[in-house]
């Protein structure tokens, strides 16, 4: 068991990270308000929250350029639904009004008519506040468009980390193949590549599902996605190349050369060219889109993310060693 | 000493190709046919983006076609003979250089035919110097990437088919960058905007040739 400690670590990390990724709730937020347009006069708003606790009696208020409007009557239906009646005054300044419930705010929730020079501010809300997660229990950020799919961060992204790690291992064994002409190194390079391809496939599937949920399509023309497609094509071509050479030593050498050549160009493609194309990407972290570092003020996502990455990489290495051993035994049996 | 070898091999390549004029004729005919097919298929005007894309697609396939044969000549005996005379790195450098020259000439000739058949409306606002720079850098890049791929495919004993499978994914980054650069040049943007792409292309070319130079000796030995 002494040598196997890292396998145990992989299992523990993966279990902890996966449970956290699936079980941790999203932060409370306001998701829906009807109607979305208000005019001066009486209006009844129906407010829907997500993971909220409306029954604790939070103050409901409208806010328009520092002027607050207090409700005439608030009916809390349950934890996630409130009906509030307002008497909207004439002369609010801005044509977008924010809605607040306690600490939660829905910016620009209501399109406002009947603008003017401003009104007297009511004293019902707690005033301007940024959403503060630090007092709450461990939660995921609640972002519009992403919502619950933010959990995929802990599955989709580690797949690519694990793939790159395994392709790196494959590269090292390819270099050693050229140096030593050993078929053992060639087998290891192939094994690492196969497991890497598996992670590539999983990354593509999780990414496609996520893209469908957030962008509306399984596949888009995007720098990152092109990079993923090229990666898959390169390594499938590697397998085709291997398949077309009958002589084992020649196969080992040619495959190693192609692997080294392709890996270097791939790294350029994945990590250098997207920086050049920075203007046109939908993917987080590219093209002016925020990465998760920007959404995640207090780094709590990272406490799940990094263990997940490490766990998947270790699992990948474990799978690689198993596949390599199985391949060696199969070869010995065939001999 | 090494440069002498490269120069000698380069001369040898040229002499051999001049002797086999059918090869060059074949390449040109391929390009002209491709352009003509596009002319027939695309009736009426093309937008700048499509004009640009079509040109690069024609050039990409022309490159595969032209460079696939660059290592086909070396059957067992001739390769062994060369191996005893010169360093393999000289061979790959000379071959890359020769392929680069071939591709530059071929891409400029294709451009000529392309403009002849499909019109030069797209060039109206273009920065011609930048566009030609993109064409030349792209041609050199295709040659740099596909030389080693052609060598691998030839050694695997499986010509054009394997070359397309191996070459397409690794030439794609180059293609995307060069298409972007030439599209920007056609739109007539300032050089400072486009210079990151040119820098990236030069970087890709240099890295590719270096890799080929490093790896080729392993490919050659049997």
C-alpha cells in the first residue's frame, strides 16, 4: 500500500470534489419578476427567488438612482415567492429600476415609464449593498445564464487538465522512444495517449452539454472549440498512422516523431493562437469574457476546483499504468 | 560545410524538378482546374470573406498535392546513397527550403489565375503589400509543416491518403491564422493591427522548421 498512496489520494479527492460539486447549493438570488415594466400608479409585482428564504421577513424595495420606493403591501407566499404591491410615484430619474429583497438585488429588473426629476426616497431598504457571500455557508455563485450548470466547472475543465497531463506523459515516452528505440516506451506512449483521448472525449461531451445549456448550441465556431477538435483529430490521426505501419520498430519511431511534432504545434494552437484571436470567443477566459476568477470573489470555487483537477489527473495516471500493464501482458501472452 | 551541403542539395532538387517538368505541369494544372471549378460553381460576385476563404482552401489542397511527392522519390537505394553522402538534417533543410520556394511560386501563380477568373473586387480596399506578405508567409508555413508530414507519410509507405489525415489537423492552426491575417489585409487595416498575426505566423514557421530539423534524423535511419 506504500506505493499506492496516490491512488487512495485520487479516490478521496475525486469523491470529495464530486460530492461538493453536486451537493453544494447555489447562492440565493432573485431570478424572475413580473411584470417587467412599470408605470406610475399602483402595480403588483410577483417576485421569484432561487434558494432564497423569503419567510425571514426581508424588506422589499425598489431602487432608482439612489431613490428608494417602499411597498404598500408585501405578501410572502413561501420561501421563494413574494407578491408586493407598490404605488409607483411619478418622476423617477432612470428608465431602469432595480428590485431589492433584503440583501438580494435584481439590477435593472423593471423598465420604468413616466420619468422626471426624481422623487423623495423612502426608508425601507437596507441601502446599497453588494451581494456578500462571506457570511453564508459554502455556496456556488449564482450567475444568470449559468445557474446550476456552474457545477460543470468541476467536471468539464478538469477533463482538459487531465488530457493535457496524459498527452504530456505520452510526449515524454515518445521522446524516450526516439532516444532508446525501446518498444516498452512506445507502448507507454500509446497507453497514455489512449487514456488522454478518453478524457478528450469526456471533455467534448461535458463541454457540448454545457454549451447547449448556456449558448444554445452543442457546437459553435470558437477558438477554444476548434482547439479541442484539432486535438481530437491529431490524436486520432496518430492512431491511424500506427495502424498503417506493420513493422513494430518503424511504427514506434514514426509514431513518436509525429507525436512530438503534433504536440508542440498543438500547444501553440491551444495556448498561443487564442491570445491572438482574443476578440472573438464565447468561451470564459477568452475574448474579454470573464474567467471564473472574476465571478468568484473569495476563491471558494477554487477549493473544490483544484482538488478535482488533481484527482482527475491522478485517476488518469492510474488508468494509464493499468492500461500499460494490460497491454504488456497481452503482448507477452501473444508471443 | 553544412550550408554547402544544403546549397548543393537545393541545386540538386531544382535540377531534378527541371528535368521532370511533368510534375510542375501537374501542380499548375491542379490549381488552374480548382480555380476554374470554383469559377463555374460560384456564379456572380463573391464577398471579401468568401473570396479569401476560397483562395486559401484552393491553396491548402494544392499544397497537399504538391508536397506529397516531395519524399516519394526516395526509394530504398537512393535514400541509402544520400544517407552515406550528407547529413539528414541538410536533407530536411534543403527540402523544406525547396518546398517553401515551390509553394511561394505556386501560391502567387494561383493568385494570378484566381484574380483572372474570380475577379479582383475583393482587392479594392486591400493593403496589397500586407496581403502578399500573408500569402507568402502562409505558403512558407504550409511548406514547413507539410514537409515533415510528407516525410512521415512516405516512410509509412502510404502516400497522399495518410498525408491528408496526418497533415490536416496540424496545418489547421496555420490556416486559421493566415486566413485571419489575409482577411484583415483585404479589409485594409493598419499594419500595427495585423502585426500580431504576422508575428505569430513567423513564430509558427520558425518552430516548425526547427522541429523538422530536430526530428528528421530519427525518421531517416532504418
